[in-house]
C-alpha cells in the first residue's frame, strides 16, 4: 500500500482595489476591520502560488516569493494562515510555498492582497478542505485585511461583522465581472516600498486622528450608496461615493499625529490632471488612492474620445513612472492539485 507524503495545489488569486475604503481595525490580532469595505477585483494583477503540504515532516515552513524567502513581516502573516489550516485540518505537515506575481512587485503596487489570498486558497485546497470562498476569505484576512476581498471576482463587499472571533467577518460577492467591466489605470507615482506600513498607519490614525470616528460613521453611509450604484451600473453615482471615500480616508490619515502622508507631488499633479479632464472636457473618470502614492483611475467599460489625451497628459507629469491598464476581473481559482 502506498502512503501519501505530499498534498499540493496551485492557485491563482487577483489583486483588488477598494471603492469604499477599509481604514481602521477593531481587532489587530485577527485583522478585523472597524467598518466594512467594498472593492472591485482586478484582472491583470495576479499571484500564482504552488503550495505543498509535506506530511509528517518537521521543521520550518519554506515560503518563497519570486525565488526569494518572504521577508519577516510577510512571513509572520503567512504563518497565521498556515497554522490556522494545520489546526482546522488536523495536519502535521510542513508547507513549501513558491509564489510569483504577474506584475512587478518592486513597482509598489499592492501584492499583499493577491499574495495572501492565493496562499490561503492554496493551503485550504491542498489540505483537501472543501471550504467556500467566504470561509477562505476569513482565512486570507489573517494575512492581510484587503486579501479577504481577493477571493471573489467582480464586485465584492467585505463585512465587518460583530463577533469577537471574526467568524462573520467575511467577503461576499455582489456581482460578477461581466456585470460591469469597468476599466482601471494605475498611474505609478513613485518607486520603492512605502514609508509606513498600513497596520502602523491605521493604528496611529485610530489613536490620534480627531476625525476617525467621523470617518468610520461615513463608511456606514457610503456602503449602501456604492452597492446601489453598482447594482444600477450608475457610473456617476459610484464616482462620487468612491472618490470621496478615498479622499476622506487620506484626510483621516493626515489628521493623525504624526501625520501619515503617502502622496508625492506626482500624486497631486495626476489628481489635478484627471479633475481638469473631467471639468473641462466632460471625461467620465474618477480617482482612488490606497496607502501609497499611486493614483488609480476608474473608467467606464467603453473607451471614450479624450482618454488618449488624458493618458498622454498623465505620462508627461513629473514623477509619473508609468501607467498600467487593467479592468474588473475574475476571482481566485484552483489551477491544479493532487497528492503523491
Ligand atoms: O489590509 P491592508 O494592509 O492591505 O490595508 C489596506 C488599506 C487600503 O488599501 C488603504 C484600503 C483598502 O480598503 O484596501
């Protein structure tokens, strides 16, 4: 009789961009957010992860991203996911993980959402657990909050939940990518890693910004508005709520002490370029910005005349390193898996 020594899975998971932002935790250890958030899944920024459970092997998990060991911070987060799967599946096993991104990690585009979502799905599927994507989202959240939103395709809402154990803090799919194939341009406004990590920046904001309670209350009002705009495919309504959500999140950070400011001069210049194109030429586009300097521009499904001029203008902005074009895309998926 042959015994199984290795169980493995290869998965792919996408990145996502929040339209109603997540900024502030109600529990840091479990990465539970203080409010819900809403995102769209991105088509072209994906992580592919191969994970092997080496059954009955002792020793440390090996986790590599693009051929290099994962850094200490990432490793601590990844181990939360691996330990949770070992406990749930009753596995005595060491994990060997290889991960690659189909976008340049060094460009500073978020890779933790796609990376932690891929790790969670690979660990679960390789362990033979038949968990729903909602349940996998709660696991991915242990690695990075925004990763919870990267399991589903299309438009996704991550519910804050109220339970202390976080079991009701899961991401649900609102609509698939075919519902409304919005496009996105990521305007790269700096190189290199960000100065302050999002966990530290959120902690500082919650502790010192006098606007933080107002921010959290606003999220509660924005979520139903964004949900309804997506259901109706109402671009102007989504633009209004999403752009305001991003700017209010940054206002909350700016009100922290010491202030958290991710923007560079190129960020501000790109914002003005988009706003001018909208005001003067009626271009339909809105802006969102995460915990970094890059400006993400959301555009309707059909390209409009005038977009090329906008792109050329953005490329001329001092400090803009490039523009990446993508669109709403599908969710995470198992590519292959098995045992030997
Ligand atoms: O969970 P993290 O560490 O990726 O935090 C994400 C925070 C923002 O990107 C700024 C907002 C969001 O909702 O994605």
